[in-house]
C-alpha cells in the first residue's frame, strides 16, 4: 500500500518538474517558462533521478521491473529521439546533412523542425525570400550545392538559411544581439560553446514569448555558492545516517567492473552503466584512489563546488569555537544520528504527565530501508 | 519561492529529495544546468511534494513507542522514539528500534 502510494508520489513529483509525463497533470505547473524549457531540454534527467532512486531501494518503483527507457511524447520538445541533450555542442551539425564546404551555420536553426515559419517568435528573422536553387547546367559553386542540399532536405523551412547562403552573409545569431552579460562560466575554453548552451532553450521552444535570457543581474557565483551550501548541508545531513555504506560498497564493485572492461567499451553506449559523479567521488574516497584512475572529470573544477572534502572542512570551520564536541558525542550516543527518520508536519502535540500524543500529517519515513508515506499519523509515546 | 504560499524544505531530506539533489549536483558539475535553476528546481520540489502528500496520499498510520528525547525549537518538534510499533490502516504492522521524528508546524507562520 505504501509502496504504491510512493510510486504515485514519485510520478507526480517528476511530472511537476516536467521530467516525466504521467497522465493528467494533478498539480498545475506554475514554473517559469524559460526554466521549463531548460529542464525539458535535458532529456537525460529523469532516468538519472530514477536510477538514483532505484539505487536507494526504498520502494518498488514503477520503472523498476522493466527498466525500459521512458518514452516521452511531450509535444513541445523536438528531437525526442535524442538521448543526448541538444545543448551539447558536439551534435550541433548532426541534424543537417550539409556538405563540408558549407559555411558554419549556428546549430539552433536546424533543430526547429516542428515549427514552421509562421510560428516563429519575434526575435527570429522573418522568412526571407530566396531563390530555389536549381541545376541549370552551369557549374555549381559549393554554396549552390549547399543551398540545394538544404532545400532538398528541408524545403521551405530552410528558406532563411538558403537566403543567407545566397546573400553570402554570415548569419548573425539572433540571440547574440543581447549583451553578453557574464553568466557563470565553468571553464575558460568552454566560453565559445557556452553561448550555444544558453541560446538553445529559447530556440527549442520558440513559442515562448519571453525566452530565458542570460542577462541576470544578480551574481551567478552567489547562486552557485548557495547551491554549494545547500548541497553541503544536505550531504552533512545524509552523512549522518549510514545506510549509504552498503550502496557505496556496491558502487565500488561496479566501479571496479568498469575498469576491468575498459569503462564499458564493450557495451552499447546507451547500455553502459555510468556511475554517478557523486558516487564515484565517494568510491574514490573510500578506496583511496586518485582521480586519475576514474573516468570522472569533475575534478577539473577544483574544490569550490561542494566537494566532499569541502563538506568536512565546512563542518569544522563553521562555529568551530562554539561547537561542543561533547554534545555531538552525546547525540551520537543517544542515537540522534539514525537513518530511520520521519519527516512530517504536526497538527497537535499534547502531553499529560509522561504520556504524549501527537497528531501528525503528511509524513515520509524510512524504516529498515523501506520508505513509507502517510497522510495522517497518530503517535502515542511514554516518556 | 516567489509564490504566495511558502513550503517547507523539510522533505528534501527524504530519499526522493536526496536523489534529486544528487542528480542536480551531477548536472551542475557537468555544466548542463545553472545553479540558479537548481535552486528553483528544489523550490519546485518543496511545493510538489508537499502538495502531493496533502492531496494524493490517503493512508493513515498509528504508532506507539517509548519517547527517549523530545525537543521543541523554532516551531519544530523533534522526537527520538525507541521501540516503535507502527500500524497502518491496511492492517500492516512493522516496528523499528529507533525512529527520529522531525515535524514542522502544519500551520505555517503566515497562516495562523
């Protein structure tokens, strides 16, 4: 019973985040449009989240018995077939079959396969008149061949590109007209691809009137710090209960397996079991291996991004003078640090002498590795 | 967050919340989403899970145990209960030697 409820819960939460389409929406989406575009652009996400949840083994999850990739028929997002998010620069040219001599066209344009010209947003260039290229006996230039190829592949929709090709002007990406205020840039050399990453969400969903702009005025680094703090805090909480250790061992073995067969080279790419970065970090710490022996590349970022080491340091650093180690030890003895936690809200807490009565609501709790949910809970304790 | 109603961040500590946080962290480290978006996703998670628990979950639960520690701070009750016997409305029974209960006020500050 509880497991079923938990499955519903997961479905609904996922659905609300636009990561999975499960029937009719029960909770109306009030999120910002641009944000949805970004999340929807990340096609790989639900499975990652689901994989992690399955790894926790707290409930029999809807996708567990048949681990088939979930087919999303979200009509607003093109290129459903691609497991790799279209934001990756590596697949920028895979959609078109343009010949090599074609001048580089920015990748966003060919992705608009489902939206014809009339539904273009205002910022997109209006469909330009172009001359349908035809082979009229004269020797064709590479440009003509490219234009013809485009026309054959995409017909009317390729109009703007062909027109630009014929006018021989480098296409100015419409998004770049906005002043490039500096969003957080992870690595120096990714600066060129970053603008493409930023521009995609707006281009993938052209019907959004106000696409996600990168011109935020608050400091992006602040947000990252906020995230790092939140992550560190959660990690510290999670570290307090030790059920992770079993899974860590399993992940360790899986990591060893990865090494043995060349990191999964013998498998199809989509069948590969790629260990999560956080898990590989933990495994590395556990095994005392250097980062060089793992396929993880997250070490490149240095230490400022919520590394596990940082968490420990932070714990020591914050209020280190005020923290009372005796108190912590006492908590340890009391068993405050248990992974059997109930998170809920209370309506009423009453006490008569040493008898306590609690009326609880909306709880999630974990007992013996199984997670349960309840709507109403009544607890009676003796102190 | 900007919504009129506020939601507890309490449920981020559940399995589903932790899994989400881990996933988002991977995405951030891969440079696939922005940290600002991550915080918004978590805010959405707070709302979604609270609404879902309130609207979709019907099960009831009673439990008894030996109260070891109680604490009331900042409108949050924390109980450490030992030898807990749970009974669900479906007749299912199970027990735990030790459960920590963290409980926020069901009436949020603005509502009362």
